[in-house]
């Protein structure tokens, strides 16, 4: 195999574990949780709990497939095997599109945080962040993993500190404080907007938890993919239940749900109520870390998905080019350029082009999760039980329930006035991708998962070999 087309397996287990943790804890928790509490009331932590269960089930399904057959293409390859080429093509391109939009969005968000300390144009700060993270990804997969390890470590430390200090505050172990949970029932009660608000908030919450699946893509670049994925997936339950549900519960107890300050930065507000000095500066630094982590992961994930698409002749073959350090340099640069184009759109037309891009990718991750669920159901029926290293619980009941749950969130988006446009434009994005699939198929692209590539050019042959070399045979086939 041509060494210039191989990805290097230089990610360490500790890095993959923190990538999985960092994937769950994003800026959406540090900033967006206040909006959810404002909308749903003190019971907002139930929204996070319900969404967390749904995400845990999706990750368990993905973990079952990833440990059975780890690959850089991850769920795009699983969808291809289970549902056909159209599904693999859809998952690959939709997921890539989702993340490059996120990259642009996070670069703008990071620039706004940096402007707290640095007086410079937002586009310039955004460009600086994009260049920094692009260089990190281009240097080596190990440098990406090391950055993510420390980024995630800072986020985890911030959440743990809040859980410890916030817990002491509400339980009465704080100087001058007694145990007090009154904010859960004061100000019009536990569910001031009714039970329906809990389910409406799930639409917002689900997007704050996106990212845990990145670990199944990154696992293919570790020395022991199966062990790495197994370890990462098993910790999902603890991470979501403690970090999300626990912290949002404490926020609702410490700060009245109808506080106007919650929407800006709920953790800053909570620390201020507790009397902790320099809360705004500290939390701005943590939020910047969360944004950089998401930007870092977004470039990594989008580049690997683009690399796999090119290997299957569903994207230009030049994107399979790998540097001497074993990273898909062309795919990284392509994703970075598209991400910066989104930054330019945000600067020139924030309420026009950029808003359109955000809306057109709004429901895409739900489409991907739905295809993951359907793929697991199909592949599990083909598999031999004894060959599965990680199994979905109570199959097929919970698998079907997961698919239904994801569909319910999409239905909620369809009936909610604030998300109807986003769902419609996301559906349009999928239609465009399916149209491109038909064109690619007619031109001889979109190789099947086990198809020979004797007629493919050299670069896609080598890349496809790399993509499939780490995969086990599909159980039962």
C-alpha cells in the first residue's frame, strides 16, 4: 500500500477518551443552557435527562457497529452496508456539511469571546482561530489529539468545580447559607409553561450534545480501535448524566429560572450569586476553550469524512492525499476553506447567507442519527450474536424506540414555528445530496463497501484500501 495514502494510527487511548468527553461538553452547555432554563423553567434538567437518554442509546448503537467494524468512515460506512449507497453518500456529505457550518459558526463565536480581551475585527480574530486549528490538524493526528485532550480537560475541570461548589452552595455547606431548593418551585412553579415545554426544549438540547460520535471516527486512528471505542462508549452514560443533568439542575436551583441574566451566561450568573470573584473572566476563558475544542474537532471530523468520500469516488480523488505526517492534508484544507467562507458570510450577510446556511444544516444531525439507528437495526439482524463485542441493550425494542424518538424530535421541529424553516431547508439539503448521488452514480462513482477498485485512479485505490484495512468483515455476511 502507498504510504502516502495512509492515515497514521497515532492517537493515544487517553486522547480518545478526552475526545469523547469533549465531544459531549460544548459551548452549548456553558451558554445555551440558560436559554433552555428560561424557556422550560426549573424542570429544564428533565429536558436534558430525556435528551441524554436518547443520545446514550444512539451512542450505544453506534458503539455496537464501531467495535464490530471500526473504520475512518464510521457511520457513513455502516449506513452504506445496511441501507445502500444512497445512505452512505447521504450520511457522509450531510455530516461533512453540518460540521463545516459548525466550524464557521464556532470561529465567529470564538472571535466574539476573544473580543472580550482583544480589540480587533471579528473576521480577523475568526481567521486567526481558523489558521491556528488548521495548523494543529495539519501537523499530525497526535497534535490534534493532544490539543483536544487539554481542551477537554479544562472543560471537565470547570464543570467539576461548578458541581462541587454549586452542590456545597445549595446543600448549605457554604458560608452564610442554608439548604435551599426554593427556586425549583418559586416563580410560578416547577413547570411554569406546562409539561409541553419540556419536550419542546429537547429540540434545542439535542444540538448541544452533538459530538460524542466523533470518538468512533477518531478510534480508527488508534492502535486498538475496538478497545478504544468500547472504553469511550461506556463512559457516555456517566458524562451526560453528571455533566449535563447535574449542572443544569444546580443552575435551576441557584438562579431563578426567569432571570434575564441566565440567557447571557448562566454559569457566570450562578458564580456571581455564589459570590465568586472574576467569574466572568474565568468563564469566558472556559467558553473560549469549549469553542476551540469544537472548532478543532469540527475540522478533524469533516476532513476525515471528506477523505472517505473521496476514497469511495464520491468526492474529488485529490482529497485522498495524505501528508508525510499521515494526515489528509487536502481534505483538511478544503474543509478549512469552506469553514472560512462561512465566516465571510457571517461578516457580510449575517441575516442572509449565513442564517440560510445555519438553517439549512439545523436538522441534518438528526437525519444522520436516524440513519445510524436504522443501520444498527439492519446490521444487527445480519450479525452473529457471539461476534458482537458491544451490544445494544434490549434489541430490537430499544433500537426501534430510539428511531421513533429521533423521529419525534423531527416532528416537534415541524410543528414548532421557530424551527419549521430550519427543518424545511435541511430537508432541501438532503434532496440536493440525493440528487448529487444520482449524478455521481451515473459517472461511475460511489463504490460499494466491498467493491473492487481496479478501474479507480491510484489515489482513490490507496485511500480505499486504507479506509477498509481496519475494518472487520460484516458479521453474518
